[in-house]
C-alpha cells in the first residue's frame, strides 16, 4: 500500500516519520512518501497518477483548495471549509476530507475547557479557516477577532464565521491597533499564521499584548516551543504546541484510510523522536 503527501515544500515534513512509525508498530505493510508539487499546473496530472497508484494521500500548502476542486466527492466538512488535506482512494474514486479542523479541536481540548468568551485567531488562510470552522461548529466562542497580513482575507473569514454561527466576528489587518483590539480580554489565542515557523525569535503577538490566564494554541511546530508559547506560559497561560494538532489530524487520517484507532500521543512521540527533539 502506498500513501503520499503532496505540496511544496514537503521535503522536511514530519508526516513520513509519523506514519512510518505507526505502520511499523501496527504491523501495516504500507509506505508513506512525499511528492513535491511546486505548481498548480501540475496538480491535475499528479492527482490522476495518485488515483491509480495510491491508497490515499495528504495535501498541504499550497494545494488544499485546488485539490477540493479535483476530487470526485467531498465530505461535508471539506465542502464547508473549501479545503482538502486528506484524500481516500476508494476503487478509483477520490474522496476529499478535511481533518485539520478535527485535529485543531481535539488538540484544543487538551486545555480542559470547551467554552471561550472571546478568541483571537491570527492568520486567515486554510489552517485558520479550519480552526474557525471548528470553533463555530463546537459553539466554542461568542466573539472572534481574526487578523491577517492584508486584512482582506481576515474580513472574508470573519464573514464566513458569522455564517457558521459565531455571534460576533471581526476581521482586520495585522496592525498594532487591531492586534490590541483582538487580544484585549481574549481567553483563547490561536496562531494560524506561519510567523515563528523556523524562527524561535519571531512571534505574531507582542508579549505585552498576550492576555493573562488564557489558552494559546500555536499551529507552528518547528520549533516545538515557539516564542509565542514561551511568553504565554510566562503569563500563566496554557500553551498547546502545533504538534498536537498534527498528531490528532494524523490519527483521524489513519481512521479514514485503515478504519483503525491510533493514539495521538504515540504519533506525536514518533515525530519528536524522528526530529531528535526528545530528552
Ligand atoms: N499543526 C498543524 O497540524 C498545522 C496544520 C495546518 C497548518 N499548520 C501551519 O499553520 C500555518 C498556516 O498555514 P496555512 O495553510 O493556513 O497557510 P496560508 O494559507 O499561507 O495562510 C497564512 C495566513 O497567515 C497570514 N499571515 C502571514 N503573516 C502574518 C502576520 N505577520 N500577521 C498576521 N497574519 C499573517 C496570512 O495573511 P494574508 O491572508 O493577508 O496573506 C494568511 O492569512 C503554517 O505555518 C502551517 O505550517 C499547522
């Protein structure tokens, strides 16, 4: 059985380590590999090849939206979010799923609370859409402020949040004023932007704006302990790293592809070991 991750860049992805470790412990004869697909022009050809030569595949930046338009069937969640990160090949039919939103929700649950008055979401791309969809579906927030570089994508996602049932949602540009407006009184902060990825000195939210006693989930997992998480912990917040979301999302993919239950904590450990991040 062959499974793949397509996207660009995928060379340094943690997914092959996570799935290979799982296949070895579960005794599954399968191989998980990456395919670099830099341009959207190549996407239809790659998808047709995968239809015939794989049992399923994952999709990452920048093709999650593109693949949603190329599969034969979409799950309700993938259709609502407008992005696919997991595809199952059934016969020769391609079924597109979005498991990012569940990965987000299940990793957030490790904080031990379900309801938040106000939440700040930084980023308005595919990952942020999945998070906002999850928060709306779970009726987890009353008020949402979404921030993006341009502000345009944030405003559009805020409109979708209201359609999905969030009582109050506002989108704006990553200015000091808007960050302050979003962070003030927030009980949940989500970083769904790439800020901090590969840069332990970068944070999307200045330290002085991090609200005390909140929950902070950073989708970035390289480094595992980002500056945002470190500073949030110093303020007494609960910090959840992005590897939890990746592990929960992988567990859901394993359920879709194999009908098996995988332990997210073990999947996370496999990634930590593969990266040499362990003690
Ligand atoms: N842990 C996990 O399982 C998991 C899953 C999915 C994604 N991720 C991570 O989440 C991050 C986002 O992924 P994505 O697929 O959503 O990427 P994306 O589609 O490229 O979206 C990135 C978003 O971040 C915004 N942004 C960039 N710089 C910003 C800044 N300084 N302040 C505020 N917003 C800023 C962008 O604004 P504009 O819209 O204005 O350009 C855009 O909305 C990546 O680092 C990815 O690796 C993690």
